[in-house]
């Protein structure tokens, strides 16, 4: 008999729209998690956010089928696409630019992203540089 251990799932779930439908339902269901309980907790936790924003979520599933979840702020690419008013990035970044943002946008995005656990130890200037690098790799021009 194999020993059971905790499992960790990482998914992007739209804020306020967690539902037992694929891909979330099957991923949790095969691990024995109460899907409706998870959806209710997630939707309650994200009800203050704009509906549909992709939220990176880490779900820790214990052997007794209980779970805990951690959410972070939306991905940088989401904020950049919203600020530039585009639907998707460039297929040829560096050659074909698809949008423009200002340093004010970069600063505001960096302030939001600096609250994430993975970036909280960095200075605001460093986070701004990472946001600018992400913008460049998406084909978004940063106006200084």
C-alpha cells in the first residue's frame, strides 16, 4: 500500500468565477476535494476583485482531502495588456510593437506586484525593471 502525501496544484482561476466545470472540477475531483466547498471559498475570497481577472492560485490538498489555498495578485502580463489596451502580445517582440504604456503605468503595476511574497524583498525600482522587461518581451513600448 502506497503512502499518501499532500499534493499541490497551481492554477489560474478567474476571480469570482470558480465553478465545478473543467478544468477546475476534474483536477480537484480526482483528488477527492469537495469541489463546491472550494468554489464557494474561492469566490468569497475574490469577490472584491473585478470578475474574471485570472488569479494565480496554489491549492494544497492534504491526505484527509482537506485543502488550503493561497492566492497572489494577477500576472504582470494581465496588467500590461489592460494598461496598453491590447488583447494579446506581439508575435514578434522587438520588431513589431503592439502597444504603449507610460512609466506611470509601470510604477502602478510594480506597486501592486511588490506585495507578492516572491517580490516583497525587492526594491520598487527592481520590480519596475522586471515589469519593463516583461513589457518589452510582449512587444509593448514603454514611454519614458
